[in-house]
C-alpha cells in the first residue's frame, strides 16, 4: 500500500473545509483540522485525520453536535463541573481546559470535570494548552461506550483504552508531556494491523481462552481485507498495559474520568460514545515561590538522560520528546497518510458535498 504526503497547513485547511461543508462553523472546522493534524504531527496517526470519516458520520447521525457552548453545572473558585453536551471534543475540551486554567491562575489550584464530550482526541493537546500558560496538569480520561480492554487477570472487556496524561511546563523549552492509553496498544493500532499494516506486539490482545495473542480477529471477528471493522464482533480483548499496575490505573481513569465526571464508567449498554475527563491544574509559581522546581527539573533531566543506554546506540527519551521530534520532522516533510486513509477522507469530502474543484485542489 502506498502513501501520500501532505503539508500540515494544507491538510488542516482541507479538514476544516470538510467540516464546514458538514455543517460546522468555520471556527469549529478550523479547530477540528488543527487538532487532528496536531495528532498526526506528533506521530499519533491513530488520533489524527484518519478520524475524519468517523467524525463526519457522527455529525451526520447526530451523535456529535456542532458548535456547542458548554454548560457549567457547578462553579466554585477552584472547581467546575462542565457538560460538553456531546459537542465535538475539539470544541468543548478547550472550553473546559480554559476554565481550569483561569481558576488555577486565580487560586493556584483547580479541578475540572468534563462530561459527555465528543472524542477529545490526543489528550496531550490539553496538557500542552495548560503548560503553555505555565501550569502543571494531570488528566484522567475514559471513553464511555467503548468497551475494548480486559482487566489484569480477566479475559472479558471491562475498560475503555482510558488515557492518562501529565504535563509539566519548562521555561523556554518544550513541556514534558506523558500521554498514553492504559491499554497495551490503542485500538487504532489493531485496526492498522488488521489491514495488513504493522503488527501489534504479541500479547497485546487476549483470547476468551486466556491466551495472549496478536491476532486482530480477536477484536473484530471475521472480516474481509477491505471490509469494515466492527470491534463489537470479536470474542477477545485488548490487554491493559503494565500487568496489575497499569490495569489499576485504567480502573482509576474509568472511575475518575468516567464516574466522577458524570459521564459514567465504561458501560456496554451506553450506546452513545462520550469521553469523560477529570483534570487537575497546579500553578508551580504558587506552590514553589523560590523557583526550586525549574532548576531541579533541569538537573534531573540531565541526570536521567545520563543513564547508559540498554542497547548500543540507544538513548533515553523524556516524556513528550518522541512527539516533539515527530512534529519538527513532519512540519517540514509533511504528514504521510496511507492511500486508504486519504481515499476515505476524499470520499468523506464528497459525501458532505464539498465542491469538486476544492477536492481536486487538495489531491494535487
Ligand atoms: P504511546 O504508547 O505512543 O505512548 C506515548 C507516551 O510515551 C508519550 O508520553 C511519549 O512521549 C512516551 N514515549 C514514547 N516513546 C518513548 C520512549 N522511547 N521513551 C520514553 N517515553 C516514550 O501512546 P498510546 O498509548 O498509543 O496513545 C496514543 C494517543 O492516543 C495519546 O495521545 C492518547 O491521549 C490518545 N488516546 C485517546 C483516547 C480518547 O478516547 N480520546 C483513548 C486512548 C488514547
């Protein structure tokens, strides 16, 4: 399978035009384009423009709503409970994060829950938004209605891929961003493997017989090479990462991102997809008026990096470093997309009635 490579700005603009044609405001379309392409730039293609067809069909069938202004259900000096009302994650999440940042700047600390958000995408974007304003942030997220992951010791799906994220700002440098799904692999990676792409690691999946496996059929059941993939059809599950510890973190993401936000921990009966998120924000300038923190981060980063590599030529990467490198490279080289992904985006553009000349322009 071949790839097409598209410059980030051109890709953002095309995605924006697709969502404007689908019924979003220009502002929202541009936001969706920006955040999806940001995930591709970071190297997380599973959370990038590959989502365009799914988002467009969610808009079409009304499971996601355009141009939502969030409701703030509880509003104290340090706490907000925010209802995303099934708006696009790219629209409602920055509103919730903005509320958390503003409260934190006034009080030094804040906690914000976001319920019923459309797909919030790459959670690192939200930690980066807080870090850009000098704040530390911690995010527990669940994806209610998306039941994919078996708990440690089990074979039946009970968790979503429930991501966890921590962001730490650094003056004049890229922030440190730890951001991962609490499953061995994100679902998108199993999808890619099922299409003949890169295989998932052995043991990323588990069968109903308890056998660790790398076979995508355990997630999707029977499928044809180009046919649709339906993760409700498989008899197996993705495994939680990190044995009992990672499984415990996934469980807490479900409770804090899901139950405490009012979204609900993952529930197969829920039907409508929603992300839930609990975010904490801390202002280091209030907690650390002497400025010890930035100096100690610098010392500690050097100390960690100075570890001898485990393999010849290996290196120690900091949280967020792989993404920052990918972003720097792809901003210059463009975003590579498998032909199938690009074809599906073009098909989506046609399905929402985007002008054919505009489509031709994007494909040149
Ligand atoms: P991953 O396995 O690639 O792990 C990413 C993390 O590991 C980053 O913090 C990265 O900097 C760090 N990292 C990568 N290589 C490293 C190395 N060699 N040394 C040290 N650190 C390294 O990520 P993932 O689990 O596939 O998740 C991908 C994305 O999917 C995330 O952005 C996550 O937020 C997103 N996600 C979203 C949802 C949702 O419902 N919205 C659900 C699941 C995942």
